[in-house]
C-alpha cells in the first residue's frame, strides 16, 4: 500500500491496554507534563526519604545497626523465586530505631539505584498528608516515574486520561498507575535482573479509620505480586500493634518474612557506640568547651553505662538525652548531663525512663506558660484531626493558632522554644515537627503524662469557651473566661467578608473538644451554650460562598446538632434545679 512512498510522517500517540482500560501515551512534552503535573499536585512531598521537610530525619550512626543493615541489603539483592520473601516486615516498639533503619536503607538503596519509591508515614510531624493513605499511591507513582523513567509516559497517560484515578480505591490506584506502567515497560525475561525495593515506614502512623492500614498493605502486596518477574519488593516497618499483626497474619508463608527488632540485634552495644561517638562530637563542637576544657574521657564509662541501661534497648531515650544536652549553646553540657543522671526513677513501667525525661522538660516551663504550651499542642492535634475532614477549607496551621489564640506568631514561637529539644516550629512548612511520635503518645496518655496531659478538662473547656466567644463576638471581647489560658483581645474572625475557611474549622472545634470531656465535667460547658443564639451568632454571618462550600456546611450541621443537644441538657438541669 505504501510502495515508493516518500516523506511519510506518522503522528499521534501510542496506547496500551490494561484490564480493559485503554491509555493513550501522549508523545508530546505537553501531554507528558499535564499528567505528571496532576500527579505532583497530589504527591506528599514530605513523605519521601529525601524530602526537604525531613532534612533532619534520623539515620543509623555509621558504626551501629551494621548487622541488620547487611541483612536487609542482602535481602534486597536476592532474586525472587515464586514470590519467596517478596516482603520484609520489620517491627519493634516505639523508639527502637525503626525509622532510622528505614531511612538509612532507603538512602543506600537510592545510591545503588535500587529504590523504587518510599513513604514515611507520620502523625507527629504535622506534614500534610503523612498521616493518611489518601495520597499514598500518588506519591509512590511519582517516585516510580523518576526511578524507572520508562514508566513516566505510561503513568502520565493514566492520570491525564482519568484525573479521578487518584481518588479511586487504593487497589485500583496501584493497578493503574504502578502495576500497569511496569507491565507496559517489562521485557521478556532474559536473565537475572537486580530487584528494586519500595520502602514504607511507620504503618502504625497511618490513620486507623476506614481500615486504612489494611488497605495500604493489601494494595501494595497484591500489586507487587502481579509485576512481571517480581522485580519490585516491599520493605515495611511498624510497631507490632494487634491490628497490624492481624493484617500481616494472612500473608504467612514464603511471601512474607518477619524481622523483630529485639535483643538479638544487640541494641545495647549500638546505643553505647552511638553515645560515645555523640559525646565525642559534643566535646569537639560545643561552644562551652572552648572555654571550659574537660577530660577527653567525659562523661566517663559509668555515665555511659547508666544511659545505656536506662535506654532499655530504645534509641529514642539516648537521642532525647543528647538533644537536650546540646540543644542550647548557652548552657553547660556537663551540667545538663548531671541533671539527667540525677533523675531517679524506680518505676518499672515500659517507657518509664523516657517519660521521666519528658516530664522534666515540661516541668521546666514556668507558670501559665506551661498551660499555653500544652494548649498550643492540643489545638495543633485537634487542627490536624479536623483538617482531614475539612482539608479544602481550613486555614494554615500557624494562621489558625495565631488567630484563635489572639497572639502573634512570635509569641507562639517563644512558648515552643522552651521545648527545643523535643519539637521545632518550622515556619517554612508552617508546621510543628515533633522529634518522635513517643512524645505525643506521652502527652495523650494521662496515666503517663499526669499534669502534662494535653486534653485535661481545663484545656478542653478553655478551647470550647474560646471558640464560642469567637462565634458570639466577631469584633471584640472585654472579659476573659476564668478557666481559659488563651489570650485576649480577640482578633476578628467572624464577619461576612471573611473567607469561610476559618469558620469551617471554628464551628467544628466545640463538639470535638466537648466530646473528649469526662462525663463529670460536662456541666462546665452547659453555661456556654444555654443562651447561645445560633441565628445571630452563626447563621447571620454566613454568606453564599460558605453555603456553597460542602465541607463548611457539614461542619455547620454538626455544630448546630451539638448546640441543640447541649441546650436540651441545660433545660433539663434547670428544670431539675427548680
């Protein structure tokens, strides 16, 4: 048909079919850009192993965890035969060093060209999206387009042709933007091919609602099992929580190998090495020692052994100690170590030594400032829980904290600076970065934190009261609520010209915090709602933009139901008193 043809140009796009879905692989740079741009908009940048948000992510000291690193890197090189050992699950208690191992392994695999993608879950860091599975697959797919460049046009085509693919069920997302592109670029087996690895850290940090943890594991494992020649493995870490143990239980057999981070790996030896090396670095670099020379053996073997014993195999204890000792150039490391060693604790509960460190750090914050710090942390946690629901209509965290508390950002920074060894306010990302998830575990468990519990009735009622005040008076506030540690004067939050974002989260706060109050404390909020005029304080301040915002309307509906319910209780109590 084309006999003697000349100067023929064939244009258009190639296509591939996967599970009945036809994807047009655009040949133009513009088409490629459109698909990747959509993917990038959903990727959780802070969850990647080399993200700028994780610039200070913990890694293994070069002389520690050598045996377990050798084991994992050796496993990564093994060819997969009949799905044997396709998945490695590393588990251990909080503070055992799982994230440092995962970070180190991800870095080494990346350097060797064997890292498919990584995702570091975190509910403590405040990084948007790291505590949920919502954009998990999009993040992996973007990295796959970089680590296996041949998949890039196929991934871009799948996203461009169906932008809603990123909102499908996790299994469908994995099939269409990870498995299908890898199948499309696979070649007939011609010999051994060095495997690549997907690294997922902190599965327990992924939200527990909607069976999210199970869906993450199932989608990934089932997807990786369908990749030709099984050239992509999974390394995943978590705490051994009951639900997670059950999730992996159905994958017993050759497919999954379990690695427990226990005493078999001699953590005491590694912690001792870590402490000696870190104290040597402090002696060399800390400003104090420029004018106060000390014996090169400081702090001495007895102090080191005390810290090793108190660590109980948990790297987090040693890390917190060192962070506290060197966190401020204006304090003597010798004196600070002396303070740590003087903390006498005979409690045999798990994490007792770590809790003693946290207790000491918070006890150093004086007077009302301590209550303000705990309130800031409580609000930050409430904000992140509510923002999962109202993600599209909430203001930035720091804006919310400043406006809600009626204080400048510099004041918030000042309060949190007193905990510099435990957390950092990152202005660039607009988030609070916690050194370790165990700090939030401590603060949210009253049996561990005692007076430093972040959801005490005093804090909860103060926050509920503040929110109601803001709803009732959008211009000024003359009086303070006696139980509130929040600052006045009030900043105008509620008026018709305001964007609906602040209102959406503001009206969601009272029900959220009131529901956490113990029953015997509920009466303390009745007076806040007994005379509350919903029409005057809320409905009259809502414009059409707010009404058209579905998430805001949901918040309003929940809020009105809560006020009406509390008002019924108020009327019941008032009749009872009569």
